[in-house]
């Protein structure tokens, strides 16, 4: 069959992958990793094309024209709570023109039965992008589907939610070459073009506000990852963003991967990890393997808050991890969650003070949203901070956010924007950034990203 992997058009620049949709907080736009992984799987049995309307900046009418020209029998599309009203209207039109539509995204991660009942255009909601369910659905082998909600031939809606206990997964090599070569933006990249690569799926930690912890955790064999990276290298790609949510969970495997990358000696890359995984041995191996930027989850300066949301580490552990990363020559990015119900003006101030004291290279603030399928969503609904029928949410903080016990939505957003300005608009910081830049390309990327970030947080 001719299958189209689609990132649909929209009014904003939306990131909809990995069950976690948002507006871009500055200017970045990665390859949607769900579609990257599915490209390998689907290409093993079908003729696959990719249309990423976000990367190509396509308006709905132009996107429609391109899709009609490609004439796919099946569309496998990302959807997101950040853009749900737009997504459903666009995909309903595609279905009306006779195409089968399967979708994946945060808004379908919970109560998919209801979504299918409400959206007659939707044939199936995938709930895992690293298995073979999409192939099974296209083959009609619905008995074998494990993690999806779909319509049976008699019209009934069937839910499959198999336990996510596996340790490993394999996917045919993702087809990066099907994705646009231009249009993706990543300010941490040292060189272009860059690729987005997944070496594991989900996360074994239980942080209660995070959807990734609800997906189970499994890793790809190192040999499969290397096959993918070698194909990228042969295609001239030397820069990689590893999308693993915690690089190094299985330590021996991470060290094996790093050793193989070090032996290749020509890749430069960025990865996420947790402060309590970032010990000297792992950081040294990552640096030798070409890692230049480490994104560390900080979340908050408050140990109480870290414990309440089951982060499993304290602010002291965060301080140690940043010190070690700097010692190994890595640039650091701290990610934070702001606007949890206990957040106050004082706790935001303490978090900013911590970010400044850690001398991180970049600060990334995520606004707490009641992500589908998370314990935090259950809590936010019980507290009356969110309503079940509110499907639109945005961790980027551009639109819908939650009030906290002491801050209304407007005040929360105002304080968050002020934090961004106070962090990024320090003359000493700007000077340090300029000094760290290697070459005009990187300067251009960082200026573009910085300007977009400040512009979004001006008031
Ligand atoms: S460690 Fe990170 S990715 Fe894993 S559950 Fe916690 S917040 Fe989510």
C-alpha cells in the first residue's frame, strides 16, 4: 500500500511527538520521532512517503494539494492536544476523500474509545510507535494488535492494552532519507544537517507529571542503533539528537554504545539524562564519544516538590551533576517544570536562583500540564485545577496552562516569562554564549533561537 506519514499543518509551530504535544518554546523543531521510528517499520511492507507540514511550513491548502498528488491509501498522522481542533478537521477531510486514517498522539493516549466514538474519521489510535501494530492493522491482522484502539469490521471499538513489560525492541532501520533535509532546527547542534535518533523507548522512572513514565521502558540492540547511525554517516549526517529520555538507564549498554561512537570518531551529539545517572564514568564516556551538550532534568529547587512528584533525587544531586558535566567539558541545559499546584512566587524565585547558581548554558522551562494518562492529571482533575473536557494543553506555555494554589493562570505565565528574561538577558550570560560559539553557522542558529525565545517572553 502507499502509506503517508503525516505531521499535519496548523496555525502554530507544533511539536506533537512522543505523546507530549506543545508549541515550540523558542524556534526549535526536531524530526517527529514517532514518524522516524514508524518510517522503518512501515517501509518494511509498504511504499512510504513523509509529509512534515511543520518542517515545510505548509498551510492546510498546500498540504492538501501535496497529499492529493501523493495519493496515499493510508495516512498515519500525528495529532496533539495542542492542536486537536485543527488536526481533527484536517484529518476528517482526508478520510472523507476515501483514505484510511490512523493516528498517534497525546490526546489519544487516554480514553481512546471515547475519541474514536466521537471521531468517525479515525480508524485506529496507535498507543506505541515502536511495535508492529501499524503493520498489523494494515494487514488486517487485528488479533495480533497489542497496544492500540481500533474499529472492528462490525463497527465496534476494540481496545488492546497489553502490559509493557518487554526489555528490548527492534525496528527496521528508520528511513531518515524520507524526511525533508531542511526545515528542522536545533540550536544545540554543532553542525548541520542533524538527525533525531531513538535508542530506547519510554522511561523506567515514575515522575507523576510525565507521560513518558507511563510507556514502559525498553531498549534497542546497540547493533541496530549503529546500523542506523552508519546509514546517517554515509548520507553525510554527523550531528545527532538522541531522543532517549534518560540516556544511560542501562549503564553497560550505554557504555557499549559510547565506545562504538568513540571508535567512529566523527559524530557530535546531544542527549538527555537525569542528575542521578550522570556519574563521572558515564559522562567521560559520553564526552569521548562526541557528546557536547547534556540536557539534565532539574525540575525545581524545592526538595519537597521533587519528592512529591516522585523525581527520586534532591537539589543537591542536581548541583553535583552540573559540576561533573562541566568538568567533562559538556555544555549543560537544565529543564524545569513550573506551575505545579504547590508553585508560588517564592518557589519560582528559588528555582531561578538555582538555575543561575548552576551556571547552566541554557534553561528550559516547561509549564505543568495535566498530560493524558499521568497520575498528575488525575490529581489536577480532583483538585478542580483542570476540567476533563479541556483537551487543549500546551507545555510550551503559549496558551492553556493551569492555575496553582496561589497563582492564577495569568500570573503564573507572567512570572514564567519574567524568569526567562532574567536568565537570558544577563550581559554576563550573553557574553559567555558569544564566546562559546564555534563558527558562523552556530552563531546564526543560536541568535535565531535566542531571539525567538525572548520574543515569546517579552511581557
Ligand atoms: S525521568 Fe524524565 S522522562 Fe523519565 S519519567 Fe521522569 S520526567 Fe519523565
